[in-house]
C-alpha cells in the first residue's frame, strides 16, 4: 500500500469515528428541546420525561470505563464497530412510539452503543495516526465532538418546527448507516499492532 493510499484510509477511519462521536454528543443535547413535546405525546409528567435525557447521560458515563477496558482486551476497533450497530438500531427504535417505558429501554441501549464508541474513539485515533499528524487529528476530533453539543438545540428546534419528535432520533440513522458501511470497508480487522503501527 502506497503512502497516499494509507493516508487516505486513515482519514476515512477518522471520518467514521468522528461521525459516531458527533452523533453520541448530538443525541444527548438534541433531546432536551423535544422533551415538552414528547411529554404530551406520551402523556407523562415533566419529571418522568426528564429521565429520557438523564438516563442516557448516566448510563453512558457509567459504561465508559468498562468498555474502554474491553477495548484494551479485545480490540478497540471491534468494540467500536459493535457499538456503532447498537447505537444505530436503538436510534431507530427510540423513534417508534411504543410508550414511555419502551423509550427508556431503547435509550439505555443507545447509551450502551454510545459508550462503546466514545470509550475507544480517541484510542483508535492515537494509534492509527503517526506522531506528526496526531495533534491535528485529535484537535479536529475534539472540535467535532464539541460541535455535536452546540448544534443539538438548534437542530432539535428545526426538526420540531417541521416534523414530529420521532425524527429527533431518526436523524441518526442515515449518518449511522453511512458510517457503518465505511467502517466495514476500512476497518475490517484490528488495525494496530503492539508497536502502534498501521498493519492494513
């Protein structure tokens, strides 16, 4: 593999990681704007609907360390890829109105998928990029993650102005499918050996 092709492959992997990191932070902020609408749609109190946002954040934080350890043991790429599938499928289910309890369960699975990706994304970036480009990659990645939190409220308001609250979750699906396909093409196996050199 030429140096140009290797560099292109690395940046495609970076794109996949950035997309899911963006979605993980986006879905934690975009839901806040939709909670009054969701409360009326499901006929639950404001206190109850707050659990839709809180449960996601609590579970994600709780599971970061365990899934980070699993990434060390079984491969960061493998854990990340499983997390992308779980997150995308649970995003689809979150938008199906089968009641408040069903939504909370689906948000729990969404948090599992998010924590699997968030706990391994920076580690993958650190290992696949050479030292000279590592600072640029990590800085760009941090900007993308921060952007997810900033964009969320505005995007949520735009969606609710034209569509139902279900699309708050369904916006993750096209991006998730795209990222999964790219991930399958460029992340087919464990990419890094013990010397942190790319072996693809």
